[in-house]
C-alpha cells in the first residue's frame, strides 16, 4: 500500500492497524516519491537481524585482512587490562 504523506494524518490509526495486524507494509510518498515505510515489528526485527549478520560477515572479513592488529596488542598499547 502506498499513501501520500498528507493523507497520513487522517488515516494514521488505520495504517497502524493494517501494518500491525494485517502484516502490510505501507510506503509514505511525498511528491509521488517514496520517502519512508511503515513496517511491522516482526519485519523490523528481521531487517535488524539481516543487518547484524552483514556486520558479522564484514567483521570476520576485516579480521583476515593483512595488517590486522590483535585485540591484546591494542589493549596493551592503551594500557588496558
């Protein structure tokens, strides 16, 4: 479902219900261009999980790169225990 930003004020309760209980995703448009989406908490958790997985993958890749410094060495340099 797509709806203009100006229409949201009159239909906010309906939009919330359609997203929360109907599982719909609603795109809010401004000047015929999508600017934001309203998604369910379930969809948000899924998106965050995917982001976390991508972050872990990137971190593991970075650890393998040449010139990586072990954490113990950084802690010693910063005089941390």
